[in-house]
C-alpha cells in the first residue's frame, strides 16, 4: 500500500502517527510519503527544521517528502491549499491518508485538515491523528505501537530543535508523546498505542 501522511510542520506527523508509520515501514512492499505544509520557521530555523525532517524521513524509509511551500502560521483553507494537496494525492495515489483531526487550537493544523478532507474526497481510507494542540478527540481506531515505541522516540529526537519546545517548563516532546501513547494504549487495551478517528475506513482494502 502507498501511505500519505500530511502535517503542517516538521515533527507533527511523527507525534501523531509516527509509530503506525514505523510499523508500515517494516513491510518493504509499503511506500510511505510525507507532505509537510511549512518548514516550521516560527519554531526555529527553516534550514535546521528541514534537515531534521529529512533525518526523520530517513529513519521512516520515506519514499519522498513533499513540501507545501506555505509560511508557518499562514496555511490557508482555500482553493489553492486544496489544489496543492490534490496534486500530491494525484502523484502518490495513496490507499491511506493520515492527517490532523480538524478541531485544533493551531490554525495551520485546522486548515491543513479541512483542506485535506476536500482534497481527499475520493480516497477510501482517511484517519485523523492527534497532536498536543488537538481538542475534543475521541479515537475509535487504535494501533498497538509497543514494539516500536522506542523507535518513535528516535523519530522525535531527530527533531532535536523541538524536543523542549513544548512551552511547558521541564516537559519534553518525548515525555508528552510517551504519556499520550500510555493513555491511548490503556484505552486500546495494550501498553502503548496511537489513537485515530476514522473519516473513512475500508476494512480488508487492498490496492489493485
């Protein structure tokens, strides 16, 4: 299967669905693609964050990283953003898309989600993931990531400039991600999990 994960900034995807992508990456027949709408320049140096995303992509065995070309904090929800995402979907032809849940305190996340919902209107499998700014999120799909939880931490460590950029004194993104995985794991009846809300989910779906 071809999998497309969409985020607004470097490290969004890794927090939200990095463990699940790692599990997909174990099968060489799967292809993983990332679309990152900005280079996160409001949270650090653009070139540094780009290199961090590339390093994370290397760990994930990503086939290609697409960049949306938008300025951090200024991702819109309009015809242009929809068409940008559509162009990547057309190139990749994914069987599964991961993107933010649309209820989010960050405008880039909200707009990326809303644009994706429209751009991916013909995709059979769409799962929404959560990040620290997500609101009102109640997952109905769980992926056991217990066997890759430490590898997920390595994905987040690749974004070295962001490890302590939580704006909460003494809290690292690693601790936040692990705590989230514990909580979703408890809900999913395993030790560590990532939780998702399904927009559409076709069970036993295989690309022809």
